[in-house]
């Protein structure tokens, strides 16, 4: 029997109850639901809509419920349908009448949007911190491998020698944009829906600016229908996650390749690889295979959410209950992918000898391709006297790398100054 | 410490263990894993690769493990990584040495594919049975609403009157194709990978035809690399589910529309709708909103699986571990969508009066549009003498429906004979 | 015969040539390719890498080519493979030797990224301007319909009365976030890859800051491998488009519903609807159906691009040639959707009478539900009896709307002040 | 001015006309539209709905129009909106009055479904023939490389030696399922919607069985609403294409890997690779990179179509006009992918020496792992010591492969008999 069921003669069938419940997943919002209720109760009291004593009972009850949940002692009930009604009903069980007044000037429609935005805001902070952590791991890996030159590939064919540091910093750049994209999303979502009520607002003298501020939002949302209907904030979050996931899938692919016997460029430590009972010599780079593989579910989660919202009229539709699981899954997955990538980066060694063998002289020529093209030998010489001498003997790979000088290039000095930039930005030290 | 970890000096880190484990979801395969092991043990014994007494110990142990799992008494262990190693290690704990011989001529690679195909085969049977059940509900609903005429829409504008039965049978047709698509998929997937071992087969004298037959497969798969690498059987299953989900999303949309006050064509019973504490007059068709909404995750699951498999080289890659959750989710979701749609169909009534009002005389004219077009009045009369008289008075909607006579049309007789077809096919009776 | 084909003994087969060509679609980049070449030539000359006279020949030649293309007189050649080689070879045909020097310190890899970023930057500006235009249309529509009250829906059931203006402004809010998301994307993408060359940079003394500035970029990209490999800027653009498309699909759904005979809330003018030869009374809201429908391809384009980039190793892979068509299609589609939505908004009238009939007294009660919450049953009854008697006379819908007073609510004053905000922001006047 | 525009006072705006037209892409259906019209005209005449002389005029006119189109002389007109109206209006221009009678008992709704099914049926036949062609190329490649042993990989780590033939036949198996999936789809779609008219059928005495048979359909569709509303036949086709595309993306990945200098297992001929002006030594396997990359758009097309159909009520909605372009694109792309893969297969050579070097002795041990399982540690050591001494001399890789004997394994005899199977099935000869 649902809480609102009393108005109906029959209660819903078991199949319907099971199909429509959300408590099995939306209880993940409990902390933010309680946070929202605290702010709401404080506001109601200051506006004279409930008494201070009611407010105090409510706050005390919420504290107790939060404690119970965190200790695993809270009895979640499916017949109470969702996280909001579970907490509200438990509050009533605990503190009686005052609990009922908490629903004044609030509806589950604005409540869930508020909870969800708070949850996503925290999620972004958690993801961004893991992005930074991975950047740190990559920069440290670069610092450890000063001077190591690897083939740069196009079409998976060796193209030009580049510093490994340069390649590692390419990932760092991509991750920086990933973080910045999330932070833009955070700014855009950080507006408070609370007080939009069911969809139209309320006639009661609430103060939306007070609750908004208490919850750390920039401001209340300007339009109550928009506040309860739109889910673009999660679409944007899952889009950002998808792009990060694609970046990591490319890192995964690359490190899986490099760990193959054919490349042999890197060896993961035992702590981040698996063996095979059949093949004792194998060291499988499973974590990076799974990083690559798990990008798929992050993309799938985004697609779910896009399909979900397509063609829905305003304002709330029950379909929207389906918005949570893809978001929870996407956030959990991307955090795992970032953590494990960092752990992998911390636990690999590059095999200088194998890499060296992959840098044949032919590769060096390409360094100068731009000068050779379509120019006469005389012109060639006028540009660079180096061409007067034997390029194969005069240059080693190390020298060839030094020739790169353009901003952003793989030249040793350029890369070194970029590395300085990141060491400073990430608050590391070069020693 | 993983079971294969002994070969390594260090065990994997916690983050990696958590990221790479699959036992939290692949334990859903336990029944089919045990089924496969039984068949494998029997075959090994008959081929003389293990003794009969070993086989008997194994079978007894497997029985006990199955009992424990079904009673919820089995201790799943994350350090034993996946369902196969949990069961195998538990078997060793139970029966000792013989258990170790079960792994003869088998690898986790062919084992998981076998389990998964068995699971999917059962899933298809379960989905098809729910499709039939929904078809039955729709046909019964049609039988209950003999003669009810509703507007047929194009562009969501009323276009032509049709029998409600005709519209309901359109869904039945679509569901029939859904079932047939799944059955084609079942035929195509019903080949046995067991004995492909890691990827290359084995030199031991196993009998793949015996295990294949014991497990109800059509035949063993012809190519061991294909057997362990390809996941097209689940891609096809999830494609079929997606198409069914799209069909159901359209049914959901239609019934949500029809339940609105503006249409007012149907009323769900209390047992399949929800109310609102604010709005006592409301009867929300939540189950059908969620049917519409949940189509999104079925599509998302398919996309996950497609992205997962894109660009993977042969044979097994750890990425493929990610193939299970989307399949489990898709199957569970589609089954719920079918069940709840049937339950909804069983619990709605159509509102004759509201529907009648939506059938203005203008609609009737369209019935004859084909005759009116470009013909002179004289020609018109030669084709149908009805045009001599006043179409508004002469015809009621009922008469207009009777005019439809082409095969497959909404004419009463055509629909009645189609209904006969489905009543017979679904083993119902008209009374 | 390809331009690089001379090095090979055979040229590629016809099937391969047809499969790998990109000129059929990447010629859309011609303007930005020429823009990039102008900046590059100017820089090469200032750095002494080409003479001023060479630069002048190049610039003159580029002017001529641009003129030819714009007049449709340019002969695009498939054997010249892509837009870059078509223009470069045509330049050589026109001005001879100097043209060949334009390729100094540049590769197709950095060239195409530069062109594509410039193209996307323009695309964003064009989309944002269409977003503003649609906002203007919606605000004007709101101004025209002062005071019109419509049902607000949840679960597509009438829930609370709201001002039509309030609902229209909800769309305006969503579009504002859409524009802001695109502008964030623009800021993040506005860095210059030119000078990254094939992937590693160059040893020639180029000035990347000069070309970057000449092309209106914020700065050159810091890492040459990142510059030529990453496609996150288009993934982000297509994500933003997808969210906008979902918003518009919801608008499309809503207006298609409202245009149905059952709702009857709006009538499109003939200039934005279609009729039916069968049904002269019908006015189909085709443009909004297609707005809803075309959201699908915008989502599909995003998925294509995500799948494309998944699992690609660094740096350039030929796969990436496939990045253009989804972007071109997404941008073209979203622009059409925005334009046509604005045109539709400019050409609809709301049907006051039909809307009024959809606002029964029951709806009003909900307005006061929040006040009833804290009252005893006895108090409730005394109030509810009063409502039974007086509500029809005492309250009109107009009065009920006025009761809403919270910030962001549908109350007349709140909405009026929001409307002021948008009128000012969009540079409109209320008269 | 649209053909139906006469009923309206205004015609649609240019933006709307441009946004809603379909002639730019649906003219691809011309052949099937004419085919359908021929069958319809013949039926109308036999049923006495038009005269024989009218029919003859119509058929003659259609012949002329087909000729014009095929010669590129037909003037497609956007103001005639779509392929049906272009041809119908041109027919009227050509033969006058009789042309107008062709629309008797037909609507664009059933007409477009009929055309589209006919088109898809042909598309399936064309794809299946290209699948067979690729199978032939792979089997021929296998025949050419008798006895060549390559490493089999798991986790992209060398796992066990396998015959190259065995790996090539794994693809052949996958393609066989791809073809069978398409053929199932063909059977399911091969029912005729013609005569469903707008949505409800007709009262005229048409013979749907006659047109169905004339067009090669199995039977007319049983339900007219289903006939014009559902698009599951294209969803299924695009699902099948997506699975094939994923298979080919895996082949693409594998061959790109094998063509890298690090693997060095295969060399494409000049006719299927590209070089680099920078790097004369490079042979880029572009066609296979693009095969891998183009899988993305096939998946994107499927997603577009799924999103399109989600949540659409019955029967026809204008959204459905968007169903064609993803289907055309998917079919064109998959055909190109198949053709080019076959061409690539025909033009590669495997590098025996490089492959041999990738088969170290360690790999051989795994072949015998299964036999080691049941032995005591003492026995194990005695055997493993023997291996230490003799394995290089005693066993060649060739001998190790012969040890595989299970059905479907990589053993020489097993593979040889599988090859016989495919040679026979594909009508090839071994010499």
C-alpha cells in the first residue's frame, strides 16, 4: 500500500509496485535529501511558516535518520516507494506532527531535482579530483622518463620520433579540458530548483534565496516549470563523462598495444596485471583493457538519458524517474576508470631497449621532410647547412629531437618548459 | 589474492581488484555454469579423461553447491573473482582432488561463452512467453470491446475511423514479429562453444558433440576462435529487445495520451495508476510512462555493447567481461515492460462516450475520399449509388466502418476474421 | 592517380579511391582552408621562410581560387582527394613555384584541424544566433498572449493552472543554457593547432603565435600531438547540439499535442502546416513533427563520433576522416530545427476558448493545497465547504494565478518581472 | 506551392519548404516506386477500377519516366515535395487524365512503405552478395597460406599458436551469421503494405494478393494500421548492419595492427595502401582504418532510427520521413566496407619470417598445459625437464599444431576439413 494509496480503492499490483519503485537506487541521494530538508526547515521557520520548535524537532529527527542510514540501521521500505517518502515517513515515525509540516511549500518534483543537482555537484568535484590525480601520475611518469624518445605514430605506422614526455603531456592536456568541461557544467547546473514545488511555485511566503544560499547554490532558478522539467544538467554531465571516457579508451588502447610482445614498450608491475594459468609468461594489462571497455557503458548511459528525454512534454513525467541509474552508473564508472588509469601509470616501466630498436634511421629523415620537399639542393643548403653533412652519422635520435623548436613541438626545450608549466600548475616539484 | 596470483610476487591493488571483479554480477550465471560443468564432467568420464568415480564426486558436489546457492547459503567471494572460479573453488573445498580435474580441456574462455549462451537461450524463452502473454491481453481487450470505433490518427490529427480492435491487433502483429525475431536469434545462437578451450581447441580426445547435445545445443561451433571471440549473439538479442522496446514505447505514448483528460479515451483502474496528494482527481498512468521511459535503457544497453565490441582484435580481450551487465539489464527491463503492459491492458476501460464525441461527421467523408478524387459527379454515381443520397444522414460511423472491405482493412468483417486468426493462434476462445 | 601515388608502382583501385575520398564532403571547409593558408603564408614571409614576393603570389592565387569556388567555377577533382590538396594543387596550377612553398612547416594533419576548428567556431556563432532568434520569437509570443492561462501538466494530466507566458519562458531558459553551453565549448576549442605539423612540430623558425592571432584564436595549442589527435572539440559541440535537440524535441511534442483536435490549444497558420488531400479539415503541424523527428539524427551523429574515436591510439588515424560528416549534418540539422521552430512560433495562435474549457474548477483547488496541509480535519472541512459553495464565483482562474507569489513561480507579477528580464536581455521592447 | 497547397490560402514559407522536403534523398526510391505503380495499375484494371486503356497509358508513361530518370533527364522538382508526387505529377504531364486514376485506392502512406520494403529487399540481396564475396576472398587467402602458423592472442598477448587459416575461417563464420541474419530479416519484411491506403484500408474492390504477388512479396500484410505505422523492418536491417559493421571493425583493427612495423605480419600492396610524402617507407593500411572508422556511422544510423521511432503514437507521423537517410547511409556504408575489405584481402601478403619470430618456444608449452593439469608435482617436473631439453628440437611449431584434434580446433586436419566445408559451400575449388 502506497502512501497516497488511501485515496484509491485498490492498491497497485505487485508487478506494478516492483516496476515503478525507485528506492532500490534513489536511496543513494539520502545525504542530499536530508541536506535539502534541513535548509527547507530552517527557511520555513524563519518565514514563520513553522515554529522554531517544529524546526528543531525536524532537525533533530533528520540527524538521527542520517546516523541510522550511515550505520546501516535504517529500514528502507519499498512500500514507501522512494528516498523522499522513506525519510519523510521515518521522520514522522520519529518526531510526529512537526514532520508533516516539512512538506509545506515543497513537492517531490522540486525536491528530487534539488537532491539530484546537489549529488551531481559533488560527483563533479569527485571526478575532477580524480582527473587531477591522473594528471599528477602522468606528469610524474614523464619526470621519471626524462629524455626517453619513442616513435610517434600515424596510421599506427611509425612517423616521427617524439619524447615520451611529450606524448604523456598530450594526455594531460586532454584531461585538463575534461576537467574544465565538468567545471563549466557545474557552474551551469548550480542553480536551486527548491521552491518550484510541483511545477508552478507557491503562494506561501517562502524565501527561495535563503535555501539556495544555504545549499551553496549560486541563485534560485528563475522559472519553476523549467526547474522541475529539464534534465539538461545531467545530459551535460554524462556528455562530459563520455568525452573523458573516450580519452581514456584511447589511453587504454595505447597501453594495451605497448604492453604487447610485439611492441614491448612497457611492462606493468604484477600489482596491476594478471597472469594466466596456461601461460606463465603472460602479463595481461587487464585494467587498461577494462578502462577501454568500460568507456562503452559511459557512452551507453548517455544514450539512455538522451533517448529518455526525447519527446517528453512538460512538466514532470514518470519517465524521468529513469534518469538516476544512468547517472549513478556513469559517475561510478568514470571514477573507477580514472583511478585505475592512475594506478596503472604509477606501476609501469618503459623498456628503453625495445623502444630504441623501434627508432630506425629512416624515422629521422622525416624530421627534415619539410625542408626537402620540392626544394633544390642549393636551396636546401641555404636553409640548413646540416644538409651538407651525412645525416645518418651526424645525427642520433637525440640530436634529431633537439631540432624541433616550434612552440608546442616535441623539442627537448619546448617539452621541458611545458613540463615546468604542469609541474607548477599541479603543485608538484621536479625533484 | 587471486587464484592465479601465486605466480606473481605481488597481488593486485584493492582498486584494481574492485575494478576488475565480476562476481557481483556474473553470479547470475550460476545455474548455467553448473549445467555446463555437469555435461562436461559426464563427457570427460565417458571419454576416459576422468574416472567414473571422479565424475560422481563432481556431480554430487555440484548438486550441493546448487542447493546452497538457491538457499542463499553460498558464500560468494570477491577474491575468487568470477562465478566460474567461485564454483570451481567451492567444489574443490567440497570434494577435493576430483574437482581439479573438471578443468581438463576447458578454459574460462569457452566456459563463460557456454554459460552465457545457455542463459540467453532461457532469457529468450522467458521474453517470448511474456510477448505471448501481452498478445493474449490485447486480444482479450479487443474481444471485450467489440464494435468500438475510435479515430485513427495521422500527424496526431484525426484521420479516419477505425475499429479499436483493428488498432489493438496492429500491436499484436508487431509483437508477433518481435517474438519471431527472438526465435531466429535463438536458432542462430544455439551452437555450443564448449571445447574451444582458451581459443585453439585441445589435443585431448574430448567429444564436443556429446556436450553440445547434453546441453540442448544444435551442434558444436565449427571454429574455436570464433567460439570464444564473438559476441554477435548478444548484440542480436539486444537489438531484438531494442525493437520490442521501441514498439512498447509507442504503446506507452499512445495510452498515456488516451488517458489524458483531453483525449479521455481510457481510464486505468486504481491497481495500475497512481494518484497525487495534491490532485485527488488525477489518475496517472505511471506504468505506461515508465514503459515508455524504460525503452531508453534498453537502447542504451545495446549501444554499450556495440561500443564495447567495436575495434577489438581477436580472440578474448578483458573488455568482453563488460558484456554481461547490459544484457542482464536489457532482459530484465524488457520482461518488466512486457509484464506491466499486459497488466495495464487487463486493467483499463475505454470510455465510449468520449470516444464517440471524437468522431465527427467530417471524419466519415474521408472514407470515401478515394472515390471523390478527380471524378465527375456522374462517374461518382456510377461507382457508388450511395453518393446519390445524403452521406451525413445515411451513414453513421458504424455504417462507414462496414464499407471498408479490402484485406487487412478496418472493415468489421475483415477485423473479425483477423481476430479469429489470433484467437486460434493464441489458443483463446471467443467466449 | 593520387598526388602521393608517384612513389608507388600501382595506384589504388577504384573501389579504394571511392571509399577513401573525402572531397565530396570536406570541400565545405574551403573558406577556412584558404583563411588558414593566408595566415600561414603571411607568417612564413615575416619569418623569412618564403620571400614577400612568393607570399604575394600565394595570396593573389588564393583570392582567385576563392572567387572561383564561390562562383561555382572551381573544378573539384576526386583524384586530388581532399579540400587541402585540391586547393594546393590548383594554386600550383595558377601561380607555380611559390605555391609549393606554402606547405613549408605545415602538414595536412594540423591543417585540417585548424580548418575544422575555424569552421566549428563559425558554426557555433551561427547556432547561437539562431537560438537567440528562437528566444525572441518565444518572448514575442509571450508578449502577445498576456494573461492567457493554460493547464500545467504532470504525467500529461492537468495539474495546476499556469500562465502561458510562464511556460514559454521555461523554453527560453533552456535555450539560454544551450547557448551558454555552446559558448563554453567555443572558448575551449578556440586554440590553434597550426604549426603542430604532422604530429611533432617543426625545426623551422615559425611563429605560431602570429598565425594563431591572425586567425582569431586565443593562443596556439600547447602540445602538438594533442593538437592533431584529439577530437574532443567536436564531441563537445555535438553533445551540446544533442541537448538542444532534445529540448526542441520536447517543444515539438508539446506543440504537436496542442495542435491535435483533442487538445485544440493552438492553430498553426497555413504557412507552417500541411493539409491532406483526403482530409480537408486537417492542419498537420509537420514542421514540429520534423523538429521532434530530426532530434534523432543529431543524437545519431553524436553517437557516430563517439564510436569513431573510441579506442583509437595516437596520433592521426585515417578513421578520423570520418569526423566531418556527422558534424556537418548535426550543425545543419540543429540550425534548421531552430529556424523552423521560430517560424512556427511566429505563426501560431492560441485558442482561448478551448484552453479555458480545459481549466476546470478542480484544478483550482490544487492551488491551495499547500495551505490545507497543516490544518486539522475539522478546519479542513469548514474551509472545504466554503470552497464548495463559493469557489466558482469567488475565484476565477485569473485570481488563482495571482495567488502564486514565490520567486520563479507562475504568479502574474513574478512572470511579468521575468518577462521584463528577457525583454531587456534580448533587446526587445514590450510594445 | 505544394500540390495540396491549393486548399490553403498561403503556401508554406521557404524555410519550411526546405526543412520538410524529401525529394533530395527519397528519389533513390524511384525504381521501386515505379515498380509499385505498375503492379497497382495492372491490379486496378483487372478489378475494373480503371479501364485497360487507362492502364496502358499509365504503363507507357511510367516506362518513359523511368527512361528519363535513368538518363538523368528527369526534372526533379522540390515543389513536388517527394518522389511519389514527382513521378505522379510527371505522369499526369505525360499522359493526362489516366494518370490521376492511379491514385485510386492508394495513399502516399502505403506507397512509401511498399517502395521502402522493396528497396530494402534489394539492399539485403546486394549486401549478402558482398558478404559472400568477402567470404570467398578470405577462403582464397586461407588457401594461399596453407600451413602458416600465427600467434593466437588473448589480451593482445600471444597465447597459443594457431593456423592462419583457422583465424581467417573465424571471420568467415561470423560473416555467415551476418548473412543469415539479413536473410531472416528479409523473410520477415517481405510482406506487402500496398492497399493499406492512408491507414484503414479501402472500400474499393482491390485485390491485395495480386499486387503482393506481382511485387514478389510473400503475402499482403494482415493489418493496415501496422502496415503504414511500423518501421521495425528497417530497425532490424540497421541492427543487422551494425553487427556486421562491428565484425568488420574488428577485422580492420586486426589488420591495422598486423600491418604495423611492430607486428609486421602483413604487407598490403600499393593498390590498397597509401604512402606519405613525409615518410616514403610507410605503407598505411588506410582502407582498413576506414573500415574500422566507418563502423561508427553504421551504429550512429541505427541509433538515429531507434531515437526517431521512440514514443511515436500511431499511425503515420511526419517524423517518419526521417527514416530514409539513415537506412540509405547504413546500406551504402556497409557495402563499401565489405567491398573494400575483400579488395584488401585480395591484396595482402603475409610475412612468414616476421610471423615465425613471434612464435617463441614458450608459446608451445601452452599447447600441452591441459595434459599437465592432472599430474603430480613430481611427474610435472620430470616432464618439464624433458621439455627444457628437447622442446626446440623435438617439436617444431608445426608439430605442435598437429596435436590439436578436437572438433573446431586449430589442428591441421580439423582446419583442413573446415576449409573443405567452406570451399564447397562457397562453390570454390581448392585448386
